[in-house]
C-alpha cells in the first residue's frame, strides 16, 4: 500500500497541469498514476494519420508554458505530444509519475477521511483524489452483426494499427466525425478502394491552417510579449464564437450560408452534395474543419455510403440495402464513450454510493463541473458541463487546477480533513447550467450528439463564456462546502 496526500489520475493536459500547480504551491506529497508508459493522454494515444488539433496551438497549450515555435496554426499530434513531453521534462514531472498503473476504482473511507485507490498493481491511499482522465478516451466500437467473422485487420481510430499497410487495399471506414474527417483524406490517396459509412453529415468549415512564417516565429521568439499578445488575440477571437453557440442563434444563418457555399463549390454533383448536407443547425454537433475532406469524395476510388451498416462478413461490409462492400481492412471512426465514461471507473463515495449509479439515477450533476456532493475530496478535471465547442479546453483545465489549489489552501486554513460540495450549491449550479444549455444550439439544433445524455440533456458543454468560468472559480465560496474537521 502506498500512502500519499494527493493522487492524480492521468498525464494529459489535466493531470500534468495539476501536478505543475501542486509543485508550484510547494506540495510534494503527491503521485500521478498513468496507465501507459509516457505522458500525453489523448495526444499520446491518437496517432491516426492526420491527427491534429482543431483549436489553434498558441491557445491549445499551457498559458504558463508558451511555445514560440509552433510550426503551423493547428499543430499535428506529433508536435503537440512533443510539447507535452518537453513540459513534463522541464517541470521534472516524470519523477512524480507511476507509469503502467491503471486505476480500476476508488472508494471513500468515511472514518479515516481517505480515498483508497485500486489499480492493476499497488493500492494507493490518499486524502485527495484528482481525476484527469479526460472525456474522450474510451473508444466507442458499436456492436455490429458479424464483426467477429471479419478476416482482416479491424481497429479504432484511437488505437491505429500502424503495422497494417493500407497501400492498394480495400478499406471501409465507419463514422465521419472529427477523427475520420482528418484521416479519410490522407488514406484515400494510398488505398485501392475506400468506402466511408456516414450516419449523419457534419458541418465542415474550411480550416484556416497555415505554416508559421519564419518572420512570425522570430517575432514570437525575440519580441518580448509577442507570443502572449498573439495568444490573447486568439483567445478573444475564439471566445466570440460562444455568442452564436450559446443561444444567440440569429448569428448562425450567416455561418451556415458560408459553409453551404463552400460545400457547393467543393461538390458540384447535386446527389453527392445532398448526402453531405446536414439537416440540423450548425453547432448542434461539433463543427468540423477541413480543406481536404469534401474533395476526397470526388476521387474515383472513394464512395460515400449513407445506407448504414447491416452486417460485417469475413471479407466486407453489407449495407442496409443489401449491397456488399469488399474490405481488406475495417476502421472504426466512431468516437468515444462520453456520457457513460463514468461507468468505466468504479468510484464509491459516502455510504458506498457508486458515482455512475448516482449519475444515472439523479442526472450527471456536479458543482462547478469538478466536485460532487457525496464524494468528498474528489475533483474531476474537465468534468461534466466544462467541455467546450468554441475555445481551448486547456483554459478550463487551468482554472480547475487553480481552484483545486485554492481548495487545498482553504482546507489547510480551516484544519479540515475533508471538503464536500453541499447539495444546495450543486443543485443551484446545475439548474443554472441546464437553464442555459436548454437554450443553446446543442439542444435546440435538431440533432443528437455525444453532448447529450439519453434524456436529451446536455451534460457535456459549458454554456457560457470561458471567462465566466474563470470568474466563478476564482475563489472558494466557503458556504458551498461542508468542511469536515480533522478528528
Ligand atoms: P465523433 O466526432 O464523436 O464522431 C463519431 C462518428 O462515428 C460520427 O460520425 C458518428 O455518427 C459515428 N458513429 C458513432 N456510432 C455509430 C454507429 N453506431 N453507427 C454508425 N456511425 C456511428 O468522434 P471522433 O473520434 O471523430 O472525434 C471525437 C472528438 O475528439 C472530437 O469531437 C474532438 O473534440 C476530439 P453520428 O454523428 O453520431 O450519427
């Protein structure tokens, strides 16, 4: 059994950011548990061809670890992962990480005011548990009739099998979300035949991506404050997108017109264009960006299928019209378990209450998207209703890591062994969130998405400006917590 004051789960931006802030605050009695053998989270795991961020890199990075050297506006996975590894090295984080340790579950000991954390190896005991597990890390592979019978390689975009040579092969891709629109254009030019199964067309904007000029790079490196000023400009530009998504729906027709015009220019064929045209409002699902996705469907070796998968057989995929599409390889671009991600972590709070069950029965309700009544001293990074469609989630993570430090300071000041959000504060927070999300485009836009739970409630997105989150987390509102005194 290993005893620490604080245990952090995961080494993505959230886990790393938390570790950095703990160190800065002078706290050293903590460990970070990481199931893999390197840092990076989703940016370590997603290595599919063309994997890159859809938020500009100067904003999708730590505000306290600016990088003047980003090679282009939206950096690719290798560059983002390299940045994270560099930060881990510079901040000496690796010595605080236990690699190869996968957390299976955690339970709160009410008498001792401690978390017991079960892993694939050692058991850890800690006063405070911070889960930086992220929302998009459990691959969703839908059940498909006959999938076991398929003879060739079959893999998910988040577990890309680089040992499979796609050159000249017949490939079927299922799913057309944020990942697929990045790898489909790349593999299309190397495979023999490509069939893309689309369930719902996405709104795809042109991507304003370009290499960083050497002049800009020099300015970022040499002119004091230049990188910061650029980042701030990006922040406010991205932030303005919240105006449309968060309820001012009258701004959307203009954006929809731009995309429709872009689609018309890219796909002159009426029938093909109709298949690629969404029948819901822009912003309802995550808005995608690509300059190469639509033109891919003009290639002779690429077919867009909108019939849906009926069955997978040993050498192909049969669609719902009974047409067989030969396949040597099947790739799932079908996203992640998001709303039900908590089912995969067995967390038990007061009176043995299971978190996933509480969320299922009472709704996914938290206080500030971070902490939950009945689960003292537990903090989620990027928890429910703190993900974003319009700006960088690293900004949200930074507010959350700072808030946890403030909570630890407050506990120290009060001599408290445990802090737990009151039910009243949690209810008030959620009522306000639900009042706002119900007006937002994600709920009213006429689509289903991973933002929504099975009751159509948005449990994922922060429905305000991100600076409002900064404001709401800038200090601890003590009456919102039950402070348990040390015995
Ligand atoms: P996404 O964006 O959630 O996309 C998943 C895609 O898979 C999407 O086109 C789905 O269609 C499709 N899908 C999911 N389940 C099925 C089934 N059962 N049958 C057919 N098609 C299905 O995941 P990504 O990995 O592309 O990106 C995830 C996030 O990573 C992204 O938003 C960024 O924030 C980073 P649907 O639209 O649901 O009809």
